C-alpha cells in the first residue's frame, strides 16, 4: 500500500492500494450509462472524466468533494480540481481521497471516500462506494462502545465479586443462625405472613413428635388442644399484629395426643422482601408445672402416702359440716391410731414401716366412699371424715371395716405381720359444732380405746365428760 499527500493542497491525502481492473474494450458509452444508473444508488460519489481530466459527469457527492458545483452548471463542462486530476493518471483501484467539503451552512467538513476506478481508452469512471471517514467515525464509536462495554464488564465483574462475597457472608450468617437455632433446647417455629410453617428446629420435633416434613406448609393450629377458645387465639393475633409480639402460656397437643403446657413468645420480624415473618419460641413448662403441682400438692398432702394432711383435713371437715348443716345430715369423724406399729417399724426398719403405712393408706381409702376423706396426721395416726351420715350406726359400720382391713397381714422377708387399731368416733352435731372440737372428741375416744387394750372403736358421746376433757 502506498501513501502520499498532494503538496499544493494540504487538505488532500491519497492512499493507493494495489490491483486495478481494466475496463472491457467493448464498453463505449457504458460509463455514462452506468453513472446515470447509479446516480440514485447507495454510492456517495460518482464521476466520469475524459482523457484531458475534464468531468463529463458528476453527481452531487462528487461535485461537493471536488470543491463544490453549482446545481445548474452543466456536468460535462465541470472541470475537476487540478490536484484531483493527478488521480486520473493512477493505474490502481482502491483510492482513498480525503478532502475538505463545504456544506450548506458554510462549515467545513471532512469527507473520506473509498473509490473504485474503471478506465477506458477515452474515459475514466470513478465511483465512491462508501465513506471511509464515516466508517472511521463508526469505528471510533464502536471502539468507544467496546471500551464502555469493557468498563461495564469490569464493573459487572467487580459487582459480581461483591455480590458473591455478600452471598457468601449471607450463607455463613444463615449457617450460623441455623446452628444456633438447631442447638437451642427450646422449640423454634417460623411461619410466613399467612401463618404457614416455613421451618422448625430439632427441639420442636423432639417436643411435639412432628417431623419437619410433617409440619412444613401447615399452620401451627395443628398443635392446638381444646383448652383455649377461638377468642383466645383471636386476642393473640390482635396483640401480635398491633404490638409485634405476644407472650403467654398455651396448652398444645403432641402428635401422640398428650396435652402439655408451654410458655410461648411470638415475635414479628421482617423478611428479605419486607414481608412479615413470625418466629415462635416455646418454653416447655411441663416439668415446671409438675414441680409446681408437686409443691402445691405437698402443701396439702402427706408426702409418704399422698393422703390429705392436717391443713386439707380441716378444710374438708369444715366443708362437710357446712354441707350437713344445709342438708340436715350428720358428719362422722374416725380418729385411727395403729396398735403395735412401733415394734414392727423398729424390727423391720423404717423402709418396711413406710411400706406398711402406704399399704394401709390404700386399704383405708378403699374402705370408704369417694365423697369421704382419708387423711394422715403424722406417724401412725389417720383420720376419716364421713359425709352424708343419716344414722349413727353408719359410722360404726365403717369403723368395723377399718379394723378388719388392719387385720389383713403385711409380709416382710417371708414373715407376716398383722396390726390392729384404736378408733375414736365423733359425730356432728352431737359431739361438737366445729371441726377442731370434733377432732378433739374423736382423739379422746381413740385414746380411751388404746388405754383399754386397743383393737376396738368407741363413740366419743359414750365417754364420761371428765375423761373427754382430760384425755391425752
């Protein structure tokens, strides 16, 4: 490829490339006809020159390129720019001509053409097929576009790297959260805004008996027991929606049907898309409730036998007196002391002695009705409260049954022991109007029986007044 600049015209630069096709000799007026045919084609500049360099035909593009031609000037009379005439001597194809053009508003612009040259004996056809300058401009724009794309690619790579780090951190955070939740001993449950279960932790499965697969997509109501009304749950959701948190005790049902109590805390949290999620943390209160119930039970019951103690006995006896007063009935009180228990306890040990007391408590409980009360005051002393007594003899019948139950043997190390008992019987209203008075009268009658050898029962009303007052 050769390149030179026409010295007389600094604005004119010519690039020459090799290979020039020779025009077929049979074409005489073909050049003009071809030029006329392509005048309205996509060619930018078309010209036909004679051997002297005169322009026989110029289209508008070529006229502007050569210095500007008046639209009404005859094309065949138009002479080319003298410097451009030097191009007519070339024997090669692929000209690149760069020159200044004047546009209608008076500004100078640069036009660069890739031209094809066809030569004949008496004529030369020059056809500018495309604007190289425009291609160069487009190339520069393409280069800028490519640079912008590269910049965007680099920015995308940077953002992707940042996003990858953020996703990795998020995964790490989620894994830490999952490890924490999975290792919490209390059940954790997460639902969507429609209260459908999204996740649970292993403690939830351990406590409820439901696997994660069994509860996904379900509602927490599958745990509901019959302990709470619809109003309870409506109030729960109203508080949760208004304040974002709810705390309280709730009775739920395990998969096996067992009902248990939990302390529940539900909190509202925002999801990644701004939606409400609900996180429920359960504290199983079953053991706490059992311990509380045990403490409350021991406050009113004997720890060894499980029978009511003195406190509950007074309450039950007072209640029985109030009921009997309303209904016009009697109340019977049997004060029982085991005969011969101390030697057995000393010989066989306290463990066997406790077993005897527990067995006798069960026998005594089975001797009376469901409405009656059997209590242990301590040691080997028991009290029976008989409600709804119509006749005095009913208390005596029960006393006989109690003595019979004592005579049934107790076995230890293949040895059998039989006990007896001393029983004092007091009646309301004959022997007193208050619970304490009745117990005291029955105690006195029991003591009198024991002083007489035991293994019997006695009505307090048969005791002399002095003995009743001074007993024990």
